[in-house]
């Protein structure tokens, strides 16, 4: 999950920002489902970016009779009812029944108005469930139940803004959560948008029709690959896994005959779905290396700026992931590399100072190795520092950090690149440097830099 300190212009802008996080995340055979009405404009932008089918999950909030904006539960299109026990206990049974009957009728009306001749088949597929924001989470819970009943293999919840406690309550119900903004106080979802005007039925139907027309025209090809370019590795398998640290998901890709494994530690404000890290990971996969893109914080922790910059904590989670990899039969014998971006580079080097078994190399892209300054002399794995030539401040920090390294190391700049490597061709250049470094140190077998006493198993 990602936390930012900004607002959204409108739902379309929020959808485009979510799409940036999801594109290249390797979601596979995916359907994007919006929660009407407000979630549909957000979902439409994601579906367009992924070239995926757009559908709706029709769910209605069950409002408290005397305060309708407060949800005591929700009812879904298949009759599923989810209630908030604490709130519904304050409402009489006849009142709950009356509200439920009324909202069931509204669900049926909306199904006729929006979906028409039927929705997308979600059986066995990944569904990205989208809303414009989450306050209590009652509607999202009902929607997840509907999707599970319809046979969805995985449910990824994607929202621009949400209350932290609601996300934590939803975490066990879904396979993944992508959220851009987790404010300390939500107040109301609309408070985080400049334009939060009501979305009417005609707009929902128009967006659904436009998505069907686009799909029928056969534009693009990303739907077959989850927006990711195919790798050259062949025979790859992708799955979501959890580390022994708890509910910390990872995206694991293991090409046939993989010669090594690279664990990714993302930077502040990002997640394992980082499109930049995903692009580098695909390049590594094409070179015959397995990759695992990791989240090192829970959703609640990701909303705490102190945790985001707690390098020892992040390094500890990376070491947990290293131990987890050692328990996987397909990974246990692979040589190991760490790839860190921004603060993730500090965590990778801090963890490397513990001399993990099989660790052969570390790569930092636009990293903050200075955040691990006190541990740098203990790092033994060969380390490559990649910095944008136009990222003057970070370049100076990397030069100082390299002076503290006693292991084999190189500092390489990418011409024309700033901190995020957004300029055309610069991320590819950084990826090629990482591929060459890891191939040199992982595939060659090399010295066992983890052989010293005190290494982790």
C-alpha cells in the first residue's frame, strides 16, 4: 500500500494514479469491477490502462434509519448481507428488515439499468475491486462476498483513499490492497477530492458500454498479461506469497532453470506493485533470474511515516523474507541478490550487513545507502549504486556512502536521469546495469559471502 500527502482532482485523476500502481504488476487474467456509482469512473481508468474488462459489483449500503449516511451493513446483488454488529445492534429488527428490503429492490433496479444483458465472467480470474474511497468498509465487504460467490480466484482491493482501521478489517478478506492515501483522520471520502460531484446512472452505463466497445474492437493486448510485457525467461510462474513476518505479500516469479533470486525492497510511498520495480524485475526474469517484489510493512504501518523510514525494521522484514525464501523448494538453492530503491536500498544494505547465506550481490537504484551508514563497513556482498546523473543531492549521498563500503562496489550514473528515472530510456538503462551486475555475481556462483560466522540461515 502507498500513502501520499496529496488530494485528488477528481475520480478520473484518482483512477489514473491507481492505474500507474497496478500496471505491470503481473495480475494475469484480470477483470476490473467498480462499486457504483462513484467507484466506476475510477475503475474505468484502471480497466483502460490494463486493457481489461470493466464490470460493476452492485452493492447497496444499509443506512441507519435516523442517520442514513452511517452504514449498519450492506446488501449485494446475490442477496449477500453484511452487517456491522456494533451499529446494527442499535437498530430494531423490523427497521433492519425494512431497510434491507428497500435496498434489495434498488440493487435489482440498478442491475437492470447498468449491466443489461449480464456482467463479466469472474470465475477463476483475478478481480480488481475499485471504489472511490472507503470509510466503514461495509460496502466493500459485501462486494468481496459477492465476488467470492461468483468464483473469483483472487480479489485485489484498489482505492484512492481509505480509513486505516477499515483497511485492516478488510485485509483478511482480500488477497491484496492498493491504497494511495491513508489519512490520519478520514472525515469523509469526498473531503479528499476537489471535484466529488454525484455520478448518475447514465454515466455508469456510458462507461460500461464504452469499455465493452473498446474490448470488442480488440485494442491492445495487455489483458492477456496483466499489462506486463512478456519476459524472455519462459515457463515463469507467478503467485502471491506471504513472508513469515505476517501478512506481507510478495509477487514471486520463477523462470524455468532460474540461476538466482533477487528480492526487491521498494522505497517510501511505494509498494511491491511499483511499476518501475516491476519493469526492472521483468528484465531480470528475461535474464533467467527469479524475482520477489515485497511489501515490508502492513497497511497500517505503511501509513506511519516513522515506520516508512525505520530502516532497522525494514531490514528485519527483508531478512524474514530471506528466511522464507530458504523454505521454498524452488528457491532454497538459488544464489541471492537484494535490489533496493530509495529507502529500500538502505534496508537492503542494512540487511546485507547481517551476511545472509547465499547473498552474492546488492543493487541500489536511486537509493539512500546513507540511511544504513553505520552498517556499511560490515557489508560484504558486491554492491552497485545506480544514481541519476541529474539527481545531485542523492548522488552526493551515494558518493559519501560508497566511501564507507569495504566490499567490492561501483557507483554508476545514468545520463539525463532524475531521482525517479522517469525520463525516456533511463529506467531501461538502470535495469540493464542491474541485470549485468546480478548476472555477473549470481550466475557465476562466486565466493560465498555469507560464509562468515553470524550469518542468518
